């Protein structure tokens, strides 16, 4: 009786299958560990709030929008600071209102209203407890002190003055025939940002919430950049002008998308450029580097301008040198602060920066190209690590080559300020 012995060809698939099973099990275990670590760090309520915010921003159906909004309100009613931290994610969708079975408001304004409501509820509960404990006068004085501190903070008085002047102009200068458009821009450009400034000053005192706010800002910018890339690849929703297809994202004009990305990209680059560690480095090194004492240049100024060249020779720094030294000193101090609030240099930050760069490139906005180029050159000049300087200059060179290769007639018409298509910029 012949015994069935598996051949080598029979055993090979079994070995490969076992290897694949082990790899899959390891990947699942690693993913599970990361999810558990994320839940332990942020808590299930924060994860749920972020997920509901994604649904709210992406929802095209009023029933789903209302359901997501109601669930988000329930989850975050006791956490106004969390809503303030997550709100920057919805900022680029300010011109994409959500249908609420009649009223139409963008997600960023809905979050602003939720933050105001949750904050008012929490402050009212806190004040009622103080009154019940016999500290009613102290509660009033605390509120007055908080108001004075907000106005005395940097941009506090300016923000209040901007709101007052804009309100006056709305009543006196705005065209009554376009009152609806004026009110929309008044809410979007003036009221919302000023209110958010004061909310952020009050609620984002927690280090972790500040990290979430920065991550939300960059994540929202990356989403609209990805939307723009998808538009160009699909050939839908783009503006065809001067031989190129320009991405618009959630806006009506390519320059509006470029306007937003041109602020997010230098911000992401600054988080990387000012970090003295590699993208995979230890955050504690960032804090230590930012907290270093005076450098040799600073000691030189304090010593009366005696430079290292020529023993005893006095050298007076020029105005430009002192200006550059002051900028480096400020940035060196900022490094320590970045370590306390930034998400930290990481591969996701690099990936987000690359996506922002591609999205900005596909807007073909010449003004944005110039502005981002100047910002990257400044960061390269002020960065302390040689690898960062070379990386920024290399990215700038690659971007310049891509602009020259892809822009076509867009750059040819630069001297004329664009064509008659209305897409100059």
C-alpha cells in the first residue's frame, strides 16, 4: 500500500501560507496595539467626536447631517474645549453649507455655535455652583477678570475693534441690494474668526487640546488638497485656463484653494524645519534644544561686540546682523514652545506636507507659488540643522522644476497678469 507523501511542491504553498498568516497576524496585532494606544491617549469620546465630525463634513444628505450633528452635540456638550480644538478641520469648508431641512450653515459655523453653547452651559453650571457655595461675587469678579485678560492679550483689542468696525460698515457702507452676500462674508471673514480667537484663548489652555487643534488644521488642509488632486485626475470640477487644469477643491476659484494651502504648507514646513530632530526623533530632544541657553553669537553681543576673530578686537554688528540674530533667538525660543504644542515631527507630517505641496501645485496659482517659495527660503535660512536646510532647498528646487514643466502658458502670460479668462493669480 503506497503511503501518500507530500511532494516539495505541496509543502511550499503550505510554508508560504503559514508565513502569510504570521505576517497578517502580526499586522493585525500591531494595528490593534496602535488603536488601543490611541484610545488610551485620547479617550473614546475624543475619537468618537472626530469620527462624527468627519461624517458631518462629508455628509451630502440632510438626515445624515442632522443625525451626525445631534450625536456630536451629545458627545461634546461637556467638552467645549474639544470642539474648539477640532474646529480648524472644518475651516476650509466654510463655503460648503449643510442643508438642515431649511437653514443652510457650513460645518465650521455649526461647530462654532456648539462651542459657544457648550461653553455657556459649562460656565453657567460653574457659576451656579459658586453662587450656591456663597461665592456669587467672586464668580462675577472672575468673569470680569477673564474678559479683561482676553482683551489685553495679543490681538485682543484689535480683534474687538475689527468686529466693531466691520459691524459699523455693515450698517453704513454695505450695499442693501446685496445684504445677503454681505452678511455671509461678515460671518465668515469677521465674526467667526474673531469669536474663535477668543474661544481658543480661553479653552485651548490644555497642551493636548493645542496639539489636536494643530493636527486638525493640517488634516483639514490635507483633505482639501486631496480633493483638488482628485479633481484634476478625474478631470471634473476644474477650471481650464491657459493650457492647464486648475484644481478648485471645495471653492469656486483655484486661487481660493491656493490661498488656503499657501498658509498650511509653510506651517507644516515650519514644524519640520524648527525641529532639531529627525522626523522619527524623540520629542524630548526638541524641548531640550529649544530650551538651550545663549549661543556664542548671543554671548558675543552681551560681551560688547567682541567677536571670535582677532583676540580682543571689538566688532560692532550691523543692523541686519542684529536683526537676523534676533530672529534666530526668537525661533530658538519658539522651538521649545513647539515641543509643547505641536504634534511632533513624524512621517504623517511629512506625508501631509507632500500632499499639500501637490495640491498647491495643481492650483497653478502664481502668487501662491511666490509666497510659498519666499516662506521656504526664509525657513531654510533660519533652520539650524543642515539636513533640514538642504531638504527645504531641495523641495523648493523640485517644486520649481515641476512648475516650469507643468505650468505651460500660465508662466508665459505672467508679465501680462494672466489672460482674459478671469483666472489670473
